[in-house]
C-alpha cells in the first residue's frame, strides 16, 4: 500500500518537474530570440522554481496526510469500531454458539422423549 502511495507521490512530483523543465526551456528560447531580456528570463525562471517547489511540497504533504490516515487501527480502536457496527466480539460469539449448542441438545432430548411417548 505504501509503495503505491510513494509511486503516486513520485509521479506527481515528476509531472511538476517535467512541466518546470519545459517552461524553463520556453523561457530560455524567448531570451535567445530576444523576446524577453536576460533579467526577465532569470526572474521568470526563479518564479517557476518557487512555483515548482510549492507544488512539490503540497503534493508531498497531501500524500503524507493520506499515509497518516491509513495507519493501522489499534486493538482498542478496532473493538470500538466493531461495537459501533453492532458486531459481536469473539467472546460474545462463542457464548452465543455455546447457548445454541446447549439449546439444540435440549431440543433433541425433548424430541426423543416425545417420539418415545408416541411409540408407547
């Protein structure tokens, strides 16, 4: 599970990095063609880098938040969740199973007595 989340995070960061690289190439081409000055190109590149770092940080934070949400439940949390869902514990289940077996035995005994009474 965590490997998949890491892959998603890396894919997101990779997509942002690729976008940054392409945008930086365009800025460099514009500088070479004289459409913007070298200073404007540097400023634009720095702004792209800040944006890239911000998006990479945001992506990392989102993934880490999801990982925190996925953490395993403690035994106490699991028991509370089962109780909230009205699911019996193993002890309750075993107790009910024992009672059903006891009642089945009693019923069988009563059925046998009834059958014996009919034969006489």
